[in-house]
């Protein structure tokens, strides 16, 4: 019985790690659809979002079953609670990739992004996917140092996000209000994706150390 219980806890971690891979792929494809005006790829991301939703539902169902049947304590209880919270963050990451894909579909066949900001979004997409991969490794290894490195990667995303505002606020912005709104919203989607990846990593730190790292106002 105890061995089966340990296996169930391990499976919860695997489910979370697999969700990290799913949302990383979703954002990678959504970014490509955005940059290339690829309608088929955007539709793929939109259609696949239900798989991420289902993965969250399954992780939560399994976590609550363990709570009810095994009454875990200490580290095991922290693991189950972390799974519930992290699964929510990961589903939101999938939703943010979905929003990017929907923007690409909405403007098709026209490009969403003016040429002036395309390089920023290409880099933000790379950082977002990197952070999803980092979060996956943190879950699989429970490496606290790696978890804390996500804060540094998040700073890179924040810097790019802030620079977008500098571009948008330039009085010489020639692309109109609609493009400015699209760029503002899309930048926020990437910035929030990164914040949720940090939140997932913090949950792992909580499991390992018993202490929740400090949150900024954007983490709640």
C-alpha cells in the first residue's frame, strides 16, 4: 500500500511536468502562428487547449483523491497542495498561449504585429518556452537552485515587456490605435505566462523547503 501511495505522488509530479511541456509547445506554436500569420497553426493551438484543460482536471482529481484517501502530512501534503495550485497556473499558461493564437486567427490573413516589434515578440516567445522547459525540469528534479533561476529569466521577459511600452509611447508610432492595442495585449500575455511559470517553480520550492518564497502582487 505504501509503495502504491508513493507511486501516486510521483505520478502527480509527472502530470505537472507533462503539462509544462504541453503549455511550452502551445506557446511555441502560438508564437510561430503570430509571427508567420499561420492560420492552420493557430487553429491547432486553439483546438489543443482542451487537452491542457483536461490535464488540469485530471491532476486536480487525482490530488483530491489522495487527500481524501491517504490523508497525507508534511512533505506529502505540501506536494498534493502544490499540485493543485500549480495545475491552475499551468492551465492559465495554456490559456495565454490560446489568446496569442486567437489574435493571429483574428487578424488573418493580415499580420498582427508591425515589423518594428516583431523581433521583441520572437524573443519573448523564446523566453516563454525556455521558462516552461525550466519549470518542467524543476518539477522533475526538485532543484531549488534551478527554481530560483526562473526569477532571472522572468527579469528578461519583464525588460522586454517594459521596452514595448517605450516603443508604443513614441510619438512617432505610425501604426495606429488598433495595432497599439494588439501589441499591448500580446505583450501582457507573454509577461503573465512568465509570471505563472515562476509561480509553478515557487510551489516546488515550497514542497522541498516548507517555505513559500515571497510573492509579488502579480503572482496572486
